[in-house]
C-alpha cells in the first residue's frame, strides 16, 4: 500500500494522467472507506480535467462515482472539460462528443441528444467535417431510438447514410444500413428491414458487421414468427463470432439465450427442442450438454415421457455455473395468478 500511495501522490503532483490511469484500479481498490474514496475522487478529478487527454481517466472516475450512486459527480467532470475547451473548436468538439457519450453510457439519452445537437451545430457551422457530421447524426438517431422515437431515428440515420455513401465511407455506410434495418424492424416494416439487411450481406464486409446483420435478420424472422429461420440466423452469427472476440461471442450467446427464454415463455417447446442440436454440435465442452439439456427441458415441459430423466442426466454434465443457473431458472414452474371476477 505504501509504495502505491507514494506513486499515486507523485503522479497527482505531476498531473500525470497516463500514470494515474495505470495505478487507478489498484489504488482505488485499496481505499476502505466511502468518505476517503470520495475525497480521493475529488482530488483526482481536479487533476484529470487539466490533462491534455483526460477521457480514459474520466471514464474510470465516472464509473466509480456511478458505483457510489452519484452519476452526476462523474458527468460534472466531463462538463468542466468541455467548458474549459470552448475556445478551441476542435478540442471543444472532442469534449462534447465524450460528454454526450457519457450521458449515453449512463442511461441519459435526452441529455445525450441535447449535447449531440450542440456538437452538430459546431460541426455544421464551424468545422464543416462531413464525416463527423454524419457520425453525430447517427449517434443522435440511436438515442432517439432508445427513447422510442423510431421515426425520428430513421430520419436522422437516413441523413447519415446519405453522407457516408457520398463520401465512399463503406464501413460506416453498412453500419448505418444495419441501424436502419433495426429501426424499420421496430417500426413493424419487416419488408424494408429485410431489404436493408440483404443489401448489407451483398457487400464485402467485416465479420462484426456480418454478425450484427445476422442478429437483425433473426429479429425480422422472429417478428414474422418464423422461429426456425431466426435460429438459423443466430447460429450463423454465433459461428462467425467464435473467431472474432470473447465480447462479440458473448453478445451473440446472450442474444440466443434471451431468444430461447422468450420461446419458453410463449410455450413454443417443440420449436426450441428441434433447434438445439444445431447449436450443441458447435461445442466440444459442456456447452454441448447445455444445449441438449435445453432440448430435453422443452420436451419435458411439453409432457414428453422420459424427457425429465434425460434432462437430469444432461444437466449433471454441465459444469459451468452460469449455464447451470440458466437451466435452474427455466426449469422452475411459472407462477401465475388467476382472478375470478
């Protein structure tokens, strides 16, 4: 503790944000009282706002404030940085972006939109960088969608898409098409959403873009209650995700689990049962048993003789505690209240 305390104080006195970021986790974890933690965050915040590149450190500080149920404590630091950089349009634009992103990250889409609007005015009237204008429009669209304002989201994303297409920014153009497909799906226009996904899949693309396209495609099929096709689209995404990253794989896996849970809630047991083998065969660890257990659980809930025993045998082979907890949750009987009037 003594050594890291000395290093921490030295970095604070030198206003060395890079070093403070390196020490952050270990030092903050060593603090035992909330009062001391708040005092340290205050000291650190005063230094961070003066650093040339403060944003990674601000992100860490803001998360600790959020853990203390004081999101505004972290957001306030982003505001101070933005206020201090108003004299330099480029620096101010960067500060506004990170402030808006922080609002978005901590679940305040209205505030994010307000900040993105200010950033958009700066980009359109002063900086005149079309790519940045399009990126800001896209970010605004995502936050309007978060508020359920789907038509506004479509309008803004269409503007962004047109700019990306005109600039020849193929990656962001494809991402904007993905977002538009999702928005059209939410608006109930499945045909338009499917056409946009098909356009994405016709073009050369990165794995992550293809994975997200397949997930939106699954949404569309599910919206049409074509659950077999939805499962196939998610499986395609999962196969791609295996070779991308743990984070992307986790996103797809969680999406699959949520989809299966939704079908259990709808009592679509046959659909679940017949689609699990396609996922089980992708794995060589106990995830294989997990998916086969899901199939037997569905058959058990549907009243098939012998399914309960087969489920229990497969369940016993699942060693991963998180996977077992999912099965534990799903095998519990659903509680329902029947009110006679």
